[in-house]
């Protein structure tokens, strides 16, 4: 079971950094139109879009939905690992 936890944690870290890079790319002009920006958008945007629908930007410009999305992702990982540990031990 430990191997599954390690794999899940590694996948979480990879996706976490993908979201962070995608968010930072929004600050650079035309960065999201590059090959990497489009690729990250295809992988990250389906996860972020439900949060953007329910959480409006603050003051019209500050989008906090990715922060909430990352917190939910961390909670889901913790819950999944807890469930795995419960059934494994």
C-alpha cells in the first residue's frame, strides 16, 4: 500500500505544479498561446472551470478559484490516502 501512496503523492505534486505554472503563465503576455500553454490548458482547465463557475473573481480581477481548487485537490488526496490506509491495515 505504501507504493500506492507514493504514486498518488507524486501525481498530486505533478498536477499541483502544472496548475501553478498555468496560473503564472496568465501573467505573461501570449504565454498561454504557446505549445506548452495550450497543453497545460487542456490538462488543467477542465479541473479549474467548475471552480471558476462558482467562485467569482474578487474586485473583478483577482481569481482565487485556483487556490480553492488546489486546496480541494489536497483534501481529496488526504481522504484517498486515509481510505487506503483504513482498508490496508
